[in-house]
C-alpha cells in the first residue's frame, strides 16, 4: 500500500467512523446513561467486531454477496428490525436515579461486536474499504492491514460520541430531561435507517 493510498484510507476510516450512524447514536446515549467507563466495552466491541467484519468481507464474504445479492439484503432488514428494537429500549430507558432502581445495562463487548453483523452502515463501510482501498497485490496481507487500521481509527472516533454523552450527563440529572434526551436519541437511531427503508443500497 502506497503512502498516498494509506493517507486516503485513514481519512475514509475517520470520516465514516465519526459521522452519525447507529453505533454513534447508541454510544452517545450510553455515555449519558452509564458514563464513559461503563461504556468502554461497548466501544471496544464496536471496533474489534467491525475489524472481524472487514476481514470476513475481504477474505470472501463480499464475493458471496456479489453472486447472491439476496444474502446481502437479509442482514440489512434484520439489522433494521433490531435497530427499531434498540430504539424502543433507549426511548424507555429509566433515569439512573429513577424510583424503580432499574438503571439498565450498557452493551457488553460481545453484544456490540455481534451487532456489527446486522449494522447496515458497518456493511457499507466494510465493503467500501475492501473494494476501494485494498490493493490486489498481496491481497490477504492488505486485507488484514486495512482491518487493523480501521479498528485503530474507529475506536477513538466513536469514543468522541461516548465522551460527549458522558459530558452531557451532568446536565441531564432531571429524569424528565433525560427521558426527553433518550427519546430524541431513539428517533435519531430510527432516522439512521432511512437509506434502508427507501431501499437505496450503498447510501450512509
């Protein structure tokens, strides 16, 4: 991989990782509801789970989808249904000091990693990274390099959203304000499904 291509790829990885999407909306809400420290497994699960997804796409899964497009459609709609469920959970999350005492739990490492396989934006990012930025020469080595670099860029990028949520936490002590915030986050999560709901492939 040439230095020019490497710089271009890092820019691609940063922009696609830091822009709004399902992962970042959930991390923002997690930072508000659980704080930065408790959200770290969620962040690491996103980055390492996405790294595995990129490797899988680069090492053959992308070719399977080219031959059988329906197999690409299925996880997109499964992901859409799951995101709607997550939006409902976020909208109904209780305040940390609610009278019920039910604070809920942040995403675990494994839950966040598994979610990447049904995250439509993650699929678009992974396919874009492999098809656009991976040289054919020494292809397997380059796939592993691309996957590792993407994870390294992704973790601090999504961490910005978690940190933002954590900083907002002190301003959302009022349970009514926190409930309103969670509802807004849930709506934004649903809006991130727009490309899927209008069935436009490849739109973030």
